[in-house]
């Protein structure tokens, strides 16, 4: 009898047990019910997260190739010559995690953000946890600090929004103050890649300020340059939306051959205005500590179950 599948099964089961134990420990240690999640947000489903990340990197690579002025500027501020190295310059703290759009940042006990307890107590927030909705990614930004996707929230999603849409980059450092910690990891590795895109809505198409005001800071962090915290992506987006509103003659617009436009707002700040939007199925969750991680635990349990059953059936076939 071939022992290979059996050993795979044992390894996988051991992995599940270790993971479950550490999850129980994490819950015990976090004064379960008294603590709020670190933040609430929409977590892109793994199969959409992986494919959207690849798509975003491809778009960036293609555009660098196509627009020499863009390449020159990015080469200058990243100090990287080759496109492949530029792509690697923007990294994610936890590359295995699914992309997410933060709706409310609570912070860590006892230094919660203002309104954190009230937000968590809202019936709408409680009812929305574990609900699936679609995030509309309508464009991308690239700066010397961050690479991000710009989200246009739906009216229902705006009801859950609780972020400061006018808080741009602090003039001096302190950008790392809100650096999120990640007690659990929600894996994006997925067997299936799913993609869903459609034409841009008429109010967004060709509009060089497609979002502004309430909810406009909504984004997905796709990567940060070395030493830059993910929270900076939102600040960069806020700064860019302000620049979009000033209508400066310094702004340069480039037509892209695959459709859409690239604009440079100076100081290495670039925005892509595509003709397509990406629809990303996402789950609203509290993330980080206390009761907020239950949804993630459930996902893990399911993943383990699927994994084990796949291996068991393979074992049966082979023996
Ligand atoms: C290159 O970057 C430096 C700052 O890092 C800036 O002062 C300079 O103007 C840039 N050069 C070009 C050609 O953009
Ligand atoms: C948002 O941030 C800006 C800039 O830091 C600040 O002036 C403003 O008071 C903040 N708004 C709210 C509602 O906290
Ligand atoms: C794409 O997303 C829209 C909006 O969520 C949905 O109505 C549609 O069924 C999705 N299409 C596919 C092929 O998944
Ligand atoms: C920006 O400038 C152009 C022409 O210079 C003008 O047609 C347009 O209305 C201006 N937009 C805003 C938002 O001021």
C-alpha cells in the first residue's frame, strides 16, 4: 500500500488540530466579550482577492511598459530599474491575507477610536456581520508610498462607513501610529480564481474625480513600499481626491491603449481611470480580537474540513 496519501492526511489533520488549538487560545486570551474587533470591514472572498491582485499587478506592469514618462518617474522614486523589481517594491505585510476595505477602525483596548463602542452596538452593524455584498473597484492609485484600489461604496455599504474622508497624510511622520496588528490570518489561497468586471457606471466613466466626499476614502491596499504602513493608502487617496478637485494645469493625462486614462498629479502621485470596474464579492466582518473573529474561525474550520475530505477521497482512490 502506498503510504504517501496517508501521511498527507495525517499532516493535514495535525495542522488542523494545531490551528484550532491556537484559535481557542487566541479567543481565551482576548477577554472575549469585553473586547471589540480591531476593525470592521469588507473582506474580499479568497477566489476574487487572488485574481484581483494578479489583475492589478498586470495592469501596473502593462502601463509602466506603455507610458515612458510613468516608468521614468516610478523608476526614480522606487530606485528600481526593471518593471519586475518595481512590482516587488510594493509588498503586503501579510501576503496570504485576503484584501479588505476597512469600514471602521476601533483600535486596541483601552485606546479605542472615538465612537468605537457605539458603532459596535448598532443593530445594523450586528446584522451586517457575515453578510455578503459586492465591492466596486473603480480604479487604482500609485504613489511613492502605496499601491491601492479605489472603491465606490454602494448606498447600503455607506451606512456602515465610519472613516474620516478628509484626513490626508500627516505632514510629519507618525504615519505608523495606527499600524494594524494581525492576530489571525484569513488565507486567500484558493483553488478557483473568479473575476467579475463590467463597464464603468456613466457617472464614473471618464470622470477625473469619480469619488469624493462621504465614503471616498474606501480602498484596498495592494502594496506598500518598504517601511510604509497599510494605513497610508487611505491618506494617499484622500490627498489625491483633493488634488483631483483643484483642476491644476500641471496635471498630465495619458490615454491607455487598453482603455482608460492615467493621470499624474505631481510628486509621484498617479491615478488610473479605467473604463471597466471590478466587482468583488466580499463579507462584512469584525476582525482582530474578541468575538469578531468567529466568522474567520468558521472559514478555517470549513477549509480544514474540505482539505481533509479531499485527501481522504484521494487516499480511497489510490488504495
Ligand atoms: C527624482 O527624485 C528626486 C527625489 O527622490 C527628485 O528630487 C527629482 O526631481 C526626481 N527626478 C526626476 C527626473 O523626476
Ligand atoms: C478629519 O481629519 C481632519 C484632518 O486631520 C480633521 O481636521 C477633522 O476634524 C477630522 N474629522 C472628524 C470628523 O474627525
Ligand atoms: C457580477 O457581479 C454582479 C453584482 O454583484 C452580479 O449581479 C453578477 O451576477 C456577477 N456576475 C458573475 C458572472 O458572477
Ligand atoms: C477644469 O478646467 C477645464 C478647462 O480648463 C474646465 O472646462 C472644467 O470645467 C474645470 N473643472 C473644474 C472642476 O473646475
